[in-house]
């Protein structure tokens, strides 16, 4: 969870018992005078309502409260409007987390039996759980995370769970040791994949089997999407992020490290405006944490955002983000403006928030759009929010001094209603006929559309096909056309005729882009040629959404016609980084062919007429040099020395050379220079050196530093000691374990993923002290950490359950793969490291590891 706090503070400092969150040398003194901190005994739900402030026209109501529920953290409505809730009453009941591992948590189902808007019936679906953290209704059952695994339970008659099915054994590997940083919030997205926050696999069920594929890491706690399927997420000190493009396409090209369309912040100003003093944030003693008036200065615990897609609020609230901040007891509203496919966010209230409370125990940790069109908030109503792993002595003392540690096993669920319209009716979709579910895709409330789509995909009724195809082409609301497209795709029933009609007829850019994306599946079918013909005809489109998706999808075809259309997109829209990145992601190992195409294309001759052409050519060329394949580099060099190749293109290729690795640091092994090994001296090198252009001459000298061939004067390549038979067996075992455990983040190719996992290829952490590498594998590492000169603010879980042989095998694989020539590692070495670090619970930091030799 991203709950960055606990609940109170005031005075100070050193206590006898140091906490995990303490930093050496820090003076933990309160910056808020005691007399300025109001008393805050726990309030009844009715009394708590009086502490809220909302804009005119809104009211807040209690939907459920303790003792009916205890410490709620997440929820979801089923097709008939019952509310499924994750309750975690074992969470932080004392500053030391006493009883945290007790099996007293549950998944409950709440019902409003009399229609008054309040839940009055509770059925426990699952109990005796340890630290459960997520649920998602799917395929006639419910996904539940009980760390470290993700399970699926069928829902049987009487709300009874059937035999559970293991979906992922390592969904939340840190769920017990560090619950703030591990998988959560599985969410059925528009494209029918179940995606999570803080996790790198996505799931779907095909022919009764759970499948998964890699995706990028998103945020820390909570996940939502807008009407067009874009994901939104956040992390404790970063209020909101979104992906403009589907992240999975970027995996196609491991050497292309730029991902302009991912993890974008619509609003970078993190300043907040609570309505009460906030001394109870975890590092409230630091100068920059609080404003002079004692209120929180910037986000520190934000989590659980929602994009409002309901129909109760006025139209101007549609598509707005609502973002909880439990440490400062408020919820922000963010409005968006969109230009060229990118979003800019703003707080519409001047130095104020949408909802604030003067109750310090109000802990909104998740927000949702309800089936009645209202906005719902999950309030833990809990004293200690900050988990013990990060808790400071400062916070512990203040919690105990003010008895906030005694506020446990409470909780509320609220709904916010606009007074201009009554809440909508309770849904009854579980027994709806296929035709009714199809019609529900036109509902103005996104919850209804999402649920109808999910049910249709799960049931795949034949009776729904004809009306779905008609809706995909003719529905008045573009959102309905979008859902119809994705429903057909999720059912596996999209056909070429319907798709080609949609591509030709659709005028809405985002819906047309979705149709292009749905075409990916048909490019693998017998209808590939006619679908590709239609896609290629769109290459001159001016709509940025279609341009970006077309750039991605054409890369899936791997056909000359597709690549010709990609060249057109690069020429017309290459100044747009989203389009350029999408194109390059789909040209892995085909960069030389694309460069050959553009160098002989008359429309690419004039640099002034090809916006973004230099960046496109340089990026492709950089990939070729990074691949370091002699035959490919020779072809590229031959291209740029042809008489007909425009000089600006030659310069763009040579500008991609980077022969200066990050400087070696004291005590670190020198960074490797990656040579391109050629069979013989390339004639192109001499031609470049003889150029009458001084810039080309200088570039040729740089090129000479990275290309080698047999007999090149002054070059002596290192001799790598062959592995012994036992070391080779260890290497082979390590390869299997790496691909099974590590490759989801670092990727099979070892180049990692931007925003998620740093590269291992040529990494100083792989090349350097094996003691450091062993500790990272055993206990994990917490960011920020610097790799090859770049800072990575990420966390890697440890794998302390691996035995010594397995850790040694993985280390040997890392130190001898990808042309690495470092010494292998033996199990006895790992055994010694394990013994020295026994008892360590937290991940290592960059600074701690660098102290080791």
C-alpha cells in the first residue's frame, strides 16, 4: 500500500526503541506546537460526516461502517450491485504490527436489502486470511491476493467459494515483509486483460486456463481507467500518472530504451491544501514536509485514484480524476485538457481541495465510481497508516502519546452524491439476456458498460454477435462503439469484414485507434492481407491517436507494405515522440532495412521536409550499433557511404555513436566498451575518413574506436576462461531460473524495462563485487539506485527462498551472459553471504551496498 503515514505527532525525538524508518543522524523534532494540534478522538460515522467540506451541490453519506466492516482497503460491485470488500483488521494494530500475521482477515459481501443506500447485510465469502490485499470479480469467480499468491475462487450458490485455483504464486512476494510495495488492485481493463498496480504481469482466462503476459509496472496502490481505456495510477508522493499508449508494444525492441508514452504526469505541481494541521506524517519533522502553518506541503501518501465515469455528477465532472490522500485527510479533483494525445491536469479549486476533513482519522485509500453514478470512498479510519517497515520513532511516539495506536478495526465506506440528481438504480445484470447486455454498452455510466462487457466476454453468447457488430459500426455514442469493438475482440469473434468497415467508417480518433489495435489479432489470421491493405491506406491520417496506434500495429505485420507505410508515418509525424517511439519499437532487427528504404526514398531527400527525420534515423542506427552484429553494421556503413544517400542522413547515423561510457568510479570496475566485431576492415570506414566534411571525419574517428577486426593494430581482446563442466551446469540452471523469475522485469535480453527494471547487460552491479550481487538477490534492493549512470527509483524484491545453489547459478548466469567475462560464483560463497546477513528483513540501499568491497 502507498500509505505514507500513521496518524499524529507533535513533540519529538529519540525514543528508546529505534524504528525501521529512522535515518542515521536525523533530529526528529516536531515542527507543530502542541497547542496547535486539536484533539481527535475517534468519531462515530454520523459525527464524522460533520467534519467534511465539499463544494456546493454535493453531500456525503455513510454506506457502510464499523462494526459491519473492519479496516476496509478495497472493494468492487458485482453485477447485481452487491459490494465485495477486502477487510484487513490485522493491519498495524500496534506500532510493532503485533498480530499482523494472524488469520483474521476476510473478503465480505455487503448488500442493501431495503434500498435506502446503506448496507445492512453482510456475508463473509472468505475468512481466516493473512494480509489479503486485492480482489477482482472475473469469469464467474473472484481473484483474491493472499500473499504471496494470487488465487481465483469460483463463486458458488449461497455466496460460497469453490475450490481455489492458483493463478500466480508470486503476485505479492513482499506482501508480508513490505506490503506498501507489492502487487495489488487487479483491474479488468478495456482490452479484457486484468492489469494490476505495482506488478509486471497481466492476466486473462482462455479456455478455462489462466494466461499471463508481461506488462509494465504501474504505480504503488490503486489502478483505474478512463472511458478510452487509458490506465491511471500513482505512488505515495506522486499524485497521478497515466500511459498514453499500450505499454506492451515496447517490449518488442529491447534496445530501444525511450518510452515517451508511459508513466506521464498530467500535473507536476504536487502542492496540497488540507483543512487541518498534519503533524502526523511520517517525516513531519523534516523542514520541507509541512508548510509554516503545519499543513502538509506536498503529497506523501496518495493512493487509490479513480477516473469518474458516472452519471450522477454534472457533465463537467465526467473524466475527472479523484485522488485520495489519507495522510492529510482529503480527496483532490483533477480536471484534464487534451492536446495531440497528451493530457494536462489542473486543480479547479484555488488553494483548496474537492473534499477535506478535519478528522485526522479519515483515511481514504481507494475511490470508485458506483453503479448508481456516485463517487465512493473507502476509508480505513485507522490510527497507524504507516507500515512498520517505514515507521519512524517520531511517529511511533506521537501515536502512543495521543492513543492513536488504539484506533483499530474500524472503517467506513462513503458515497458522494450531487444534489441535482438522485442516485441511479441498483443493477440486475447477472441474469440479463445477451441483447440486454449489449444494450447496456450504451449506458452513460462507465460502471455499467464495463460490467456488461465483462459479462459478455465471460459468457460469449452467440446471440450477442450480430447486435455487437451493428453497434460497433452504428452506435451514436463513440464509447458504445469502443466497448462493442473490445467485446467482440474479447469474445474472439471479431471478423475482417466488421473491422475493415469500422476502420473505414469511424470518425472518432480514439475509437478508430482502438479498431487499429484490435487488428493485431487479425494480422495473425488468414485475413491478414486484406486487413493490412486497409491499415496501409490509413498511413496519411492526420489524427494523432490513429497515427500512434497505426505505428504500433504496422510493426506487428513485418511485411514490406507495412514498412512502407511506417516510413510514411515517420515522414509525416516524426516530430511526435509518441509516433516515433511506436515505429521504432516495431522495427527490432529490421532497422537496417528501414534505413535503406528511407535513404533511397526521394521524399526523404530534403531534410527540411522530413520533420523528426534525424531523430528517427539516429534512434534506428543506435539500435544497430548496440546490437553489435558485424554483418548488420557493415550493411549500414555501406548504405551511408553510397553516393545517393543524403549527407544529412549519413550524419544522423553517425551521430548515434556513443563511444564514451560512464566514467569509472572509485572502487568500481571500469565500464565495458562494447566492440562491433567485423570479419575484416570495412571499406566504408576509409571512405568516411576521406570525406571532405569535417563532421563526418570526426565521426569516423569515433566509429574506429568501436569496430574491431582480426589484425587491427593496437587491439587486444580479452581471453575469457572457459567454464568447467560443473560451472557450465550451474550456468544452465541459472538461465532457467532467470527466465522463470527475473526475466519478467529485466527481460530475457537483459536490457530491462524503462521505469521498472534497470539493465543487467554491462551493469556495474553484475560486474562488480559478487558480495553485493548476492545480497541484492537474497534481500532485494530499494531505490533510488544508479545503474550505468542513470538513476532508477524502483524496488526489487529479494529471493531469500532460493537455496545457495540456485543463487549461485543465477549469479553465474548473469556474470557470463551477454558477452560478460566475469568470474562464476560457487554455492559456498553464497552460503557465507547468507550467514553474514541472517536476520535482515529490509532491502539493501544503494549507499549500503557501495560500502561493501
